[in-house]
């Protein structure tokens, strides 16, 4: 056992080599790594076998019980792997505990993203023998990659700041270091063990050894998409530059007018973007987005008198949009793994596949009500699932904007037509276009299922937004 630490955590992400690192940690007699112990979708490994006597149900009800069992394990120095989207209820207890050793595993985000896309395409997440290898090429999606990068940056910066403010240090391991037995033995010394390994565990094999150019079907598109990014944003963690709190790449800049839109997820983005494009007589594709902080600062300097705005949406309408777009559907934009977990763990009455003719209005109302009940616990930190930007409180999202710049104007969706016209007039545009019609909810409109209970469930989940912004009943 270690005199320095009671437990350890490997902070990593998917496709960073964490399985290989765990296999080599477990090669030490005095170390026991228990997989993704706080993955909201399973316990440790997909088989969901109990860890140190704590099963999945007990962990979900009281994650501290599993954390205590790991800390108190008398047989070995026990630990686990923790990714940015794992149970947030234990993060403070892990990070603030100086007796919990921190190991930070990093990999070039482009490589981890490409590896993740290939694993998705093949269904192969581990490889122990080349004869079982499945091959495929990844399709690079610039928007998806930027979201991936943004999540990695935010979590690495959170870890860095928390370790700094609590006076702790971590043992950093790069993906390339995993092939060094000397680094593994150095890690054991950091953990306080005297053991050494003669060689590494070679059961797991590198799945995709080819260069990135051979692994990505639209490689030229990827190169163009990445060319505007500072290379340090791609290869250095945890000290990414620039350090971004707000989601700047989501901001939208008008083609010609000095106007910036700061979208809130699950809001009326499509309607606003159509208006911004019409304001300058261009197509939506000519609006500027995916800016870095540096890009935004330079744009502001070149556009004195610029205006920025965001649009609030009533919480019940926003929750319904998030539900229909990400949970109910199984197509593009859906959160399939989370959907499966909501059905299995939270008994959410969702159809087995995409909604069809058997999915009627009563079924839709029941499923949405169950989603609102889940949101109450999720937003209160009572579930093992991280709060997604698609349904976080709008108050919290706007606070995130404030780390860089607050919007000049916070507009309510019901007042958009008049207020957007006023913004255009402030920019000297008396010929502002009319606001187009909003998109209809699919497969059923909110008005068809809205009632007192739906309003009550929403108000309970989004009490902070109701109080902060003075929302009344939706209808």
C-alpha cells in the first residue's frame, strides 16, 4: 500500500489509451484500477459487475459509497478512470482530496477524435489480436470536432485551476509515453510503490497505426478546417491557448453588419440566422461562425459600434426542443447512448426506435413529462449524467458568456421581431427585414400537450431561470 495516497484517479477521455494505461497499472501487484467506475451508463465496465461490493443501483443512489469503498480498499491502492462526462457529483470530492493521486492522460485531440470516429464506424473499441482488426475511415465533421475540442479544453482547464488553487500536482502522461516501461515505473513511484515492471502488458494492440491522412476519408476538408486553429489548441493540454470559458465558436457574426449573435442552445437559432442573413442580403452559409477569442477580438476592433445579443426562450419550450431534437429522435443530433440510459435506468417511456405511427400524442406527453422529471434531478446534481448545454439553465449559459463579454442585449423570444428591428436601427439599418416564422416542433407541437402539470414540472426543473428572468406560464 502507499504511504502517500489512499486512492488514485486517471483523468482521461475516450480513445486516449486509457485502457492500455489501466492494463499496465493493474500489472503492479499493489495497484487495482476499476475501470470507468463513475460512467453514468455502466459501472466500471459494460458488464456492470459490482466494484468492491457496490453495485450499479447503490452507486447511482449514493456515489460517495463507491468512492469510500475505493479509498478504503485494504488489498491494494485502488483507483479508477474518470472522463469529463462522468458523474459530476463526485468530482469535487475527488479533486479536493490530496490523498487521491491525480494522473492526467492526454492525447492530441485530432488523433483521439479520428480514433473515436473509426471505433464508432467499426464497433471495435479494443483490440487484442490483429486478426480481429476491423478497418474503416473516419469522416471528419468540423462542428463535431470543435465541440469535442471545446469539451476537452474546458475540463482540462477546470482540472488545472482546481489543482493550482488546492496546492496539488498531478502526474501527466502523454499517449506517446504509454509505450515506455520507464514512465510506468515512474508513475508507480509517484503513487508511492516500490514495485517495478520488467516489461509492459502487450495484450492490447494499437488499433489504427496508419497516419491520419490515411484514416480520414475527407482529409483535405479536415486540413482546411483545422488550418485556422492555433496548433497549440490541438496538441497541448492542459495549457490550451486561448483559454476559453464561453463557447465562442458558437457565436455568429453577420456577413456585413456589425452584429454578433450569442446563441443559447435549444433556442430559436434557425429563425435568428435567417433574419441575420436577410439583413445583409446573403445566404446563411455566408454568416461567420466558429471564431476563436482572438478572431472575435480582432473583429470587434475592426467594427466600432458593434452590437451583440442573445435570445431567451421560455424554459418549457426550450426543454421540449431539446427533448425532441436530442432524446426522442434516433437520427442526426440524437444522443443515442444517453437515450438508452434514460430508458434503462430512468424508465423513460421512449419508443424503441424513431417515432412512428404508433407513437401518439399521449405517448409524447408521457415521455416529455418523464424527461422534465429527469431534468429536475439532473440540473440539481442528483443524477450521474452531466448537464448538457442543450438543456442547462439559460442563467448559467449567460454567466459563461460573461467570462469573455456579456451580450449588449438579452432578448426574449416573444419580443424578437421588435427588438431585432431596434438593433438594426441602432446600426443605421432602417430597412431591416421582417422576422420569419419559427420552426414547428416535431413530431408534435408543444401546444398540443401543454397543461398545468407540464408547466409545474418545468418550473420545478428550471426554478433558477423562472426567478432570474421572471418567466410566467408559457400559455
